[in-house]
């Protein structure tokens, strides 16, 4: 095998490995650059209402898509309950951590 074939086969694997774990790669990259999570959260807190609105819209779309499917009463009630709990946690109405 030549070197170019090895690089062409390895590079997509490495990229996909990083893309499957953005919860670990992004904070590590931000820390290496010098941006801490406290400074990032202070910058984002000004846009909290926009993020809450976007999350409410996305949760409602997800709820609508799940309720369109014919499912059991248990599935429907768990979907509604999960959506409400997810938004309540995101909005800070429920203290989880």
C-alpha cells in the first residue's frame, strides 16, 4: 500500500471518531484555546431567551412528529411527559444537578 491510500483511509476514520464525541472534543478544544466554560456561559447567558425559544420549538416539533404516529396510550403519555420534563430541566424549573 502506498502512503496516500493509507492517509485517505485513515483521515475519514479519525474525523468520524471526533464527530461522534463532540461532547468531549469541543470542551477540550475550547480549553486548549483558552476559552473556559465559565466565560462561555457568561457570554451565552445574554441569549438565554433565544435558546429557550429555540429549544421549545424543537421540542414541540419532536412532540408533533411523535404524536403523528399511531401508538399506544402509554407511548403517547411518555412522549408528552418526556417533552415537558426535558423543557423544564432546560429552562431551569427543575433542579437536577
